[in-house]
């Protein structure tokens, strides 16, 4: 099985307190980032519409035009949906560009779908989150059709302490 | 003499006159909040009541996307809204917020997904969010970059705060290194650093704010649009650069520009609060000015600015106040002793090209 995010930091910072394992029947929502098409063409287009010396400067695209450029291939959409359906996951929402799927499933199904994942609940300052304490992987036949799965690792940022500037450093 | 930054001080410093306000025709701007913070409409109204007397302005947000909770207002949320609506005055403003999220959602990713699902979006978005590059997977950052490209190609300008830890520091036993942050280090967004007044109680020229995030990406190569500017900097300060082992000169260098980030007045939970500082203040200030310029462009049936950097770097500093004094913080160790990069004439990795001189920036970007 392939680790899509082998270099993602999965450590939970100390200011989050682990409450315990999530109940297997508890519902989670995960975000699947499907592989897009024509990313290099998108980048070329961005250069052309952003360069004031280009004849195409300012000729921006609509959301529909962006969608038709980057929309995942039929094969990608079919493989990913089959993979999800085969695990009983059908409650999914897509977006206009069809390159994200947001699906609800139980923790038990999520841990089967993404081998290696183990969901725990953490709390900080009255906020609670659910994250995996271990890296996840996906089966090889799906690996090439996904960029990453959101909702397992990255934590909400902690606000800067705006009202008190850090002590003036010596060099500063 | 003044006792901290207010809209009037900003408008004086950046040469915004009373007539430099938006007209409400199909222009709009937005701030995005991922800290589970809320802004209170009453705070905004009080803020404008206190500080908005010298310019035409709106006193309420046009639209809140997401669920505004009823908790205490967050300082950062209040700051973002109050200051984008002070420089981008009289322009319809949206707030993207997400406190009602599902426990397994990633707030920033949720916002990115939203952008892919809304065809009608504001033209300028300012965002104060960042994570250390080395804590994020390459796959995630590369995909988020594609999402930034999708927004830029639609004519949307994304402005990110450069961060408040200077060059950052990654402690690795004997040998430390600077620690770039993402999305500030993305080649596909405009990153905003921070400055201070030389005399904190007068409207004077600006020097670096030592917290201003900046440096070189360890993940993304240097984009063509900034190669000569950065090369110029590295040549100018060659003798005084930090040890080369601390940073990667082939990486995307940031920030691209800056604005005041020191000693702001903010109204939060109905209380006027002084001494609020951070690049999450300078970013909405710049965002508001870009919205004004978008408004003037739209009046002439010109397209919006979109991804600004290629055009910004072609100005080569014209229309910006160059910041050439001061440094920012970094690792507290024997080699660098807390000092990261320092400002220099033209572009530098503390304040980018400098701070906006509005009338000149308008003229340069209106043609």
C-alpha cells in the first residue's frame, strides 16, 4: 500500500490533550483530493493571464472553464468512487471542479479504507478535534488517483498572540 | 504625534485621500479566518464610529460564509475585518469563517474546497494562516499550490501573511537552520511582510518589523518572475548574509511586499485594544488597497489584478516605499545570534519591495 503523505508530520503538538480512541461507530468526514488533469496547462495559463506583457494578460477564466481544464479523468473518478463504494461509502459531496470529494463514514470504515490510520479525539482550549495518530496508506490501485486525504493529520492553527509582541530579540 | 496605528494613520502614511474609497459596483473583498474566531458586527460598527470619521466607509460586512458563532470575538478576526474595510473603504466585504466545522475537517482545506465550489467570489482574499513547511507533506503543498493557481487564473488575488517569527528557526542539534512557512512560501500567492515606523509615535518612514516572516522555501524553486530581484539582493548583501547553511537560495523567496504591522488599535468585544501587532494586520491593509485598485480598473472595464506577483516584480519597486533599514529575528544561537535577513535597497526577504504608496501604485496598475 502507498503512503500518499509519507513526509507529513503526524505528531500531535503537546498543547492538544488526547481524550481517547474514537468510537468505531462515530461518524467522520474526510476530504479526498482527486488527481487533476492538465495542471501544467493551468500553470501556463496562469503565467499568461498574470504577465502584463502577455497578449492574454487579464483574460481570466470562469470557474466552469477552470473545471473543464482540471477535472479529474473519467478513470480517476471511476476508480475512486468504486473504492469508496466497495467500503460502503456513498454519502459524498463533490465540488464544481469535481477534484474534491467530501465523504461521511464511520471511524471503523475509515480505518479499514485507509490502512494504518487510528483515530483519536484531542482537545485544546475547549475545541475538540479528531485526527489519526499514525500515518495512513491507500491501496496501490487507488494511490495514483489521489493527491491526499484531508482530515487525518493537519491541525487547526493556533492564533498568533497578537496583543503581546514577542520580546525584542537582541539582533532586532 | 500618534499613540498607535489607526485607519487615519495608515491613510496618511500610504497617501490615501478621503476620495480614495470604493464604489459598491461589482467589486468585493474578503478575509478568511481559520482560528475558530468570530468577529462581532457591533465591534466593527464601534470601530468605524471611533476611527472612520475621515473617510466614507461601510460599517457592516456584506456576507459571512460559514457559521458565525456567538462566542467571544477573536482579536485576529476583528483586526482582519476592521482594517481591510479601512483601506478598502466602502467596498463590500465578506468573511469566510468556519467554527461550525466537523471535528475531522481541516479549516484551511475546507476554505480551499469552498473556492472550488463558488463561482461568485470576491476578487481579493487576505488570509493569516501558516504552518512550518517541514511539518506538511509535499503532496499536500503541491495540491494546495494547484488550488492557488485555479484561483489566480480566475482573476482572484490571494494575499497571505508572511508570519510573525522572522526567518523562523529549526533546531537540529548542532546546526540550526531557518524555517520557512507555507502558504507564505507558495510561488502562486502574494505574501505580505511587516514594518514599523522608525519613530513609533510619529508618521515617519518605515523600518522592518523584526517579527516579519521571510526567507527562502525549501520545497519550491524560485519562480522566474523574482529571479533577478533576488539575485540583486544576494549580491548587494553578500558580505553580511547569514551562513549559507541556514537557508536555500534556490527556493522561492518571500515576502513580496509589506505594510505596517506594529501597534494597531483594534475594537474587540466592544473594547478598544492598543498595541496589537503582527503580519495579520499588514495583510488586510494591503488587500484593501488592491481592492480599491480593482474597483478603479473595473470602472474602466479592465480585468481585475488576479495573481499580482509577475506584475508587481515588473514594477521593480516603483510605486512602493522601499524599506532599507532593520532586520528580522531568527535562531538564537552563536552563529546568527537571533538575526535573520536584513532589509536592503530594492527587494529583500524581510519586506519584499516595500510598502504601498497608493496613488503611485494606482497609477502603475491602472494602465
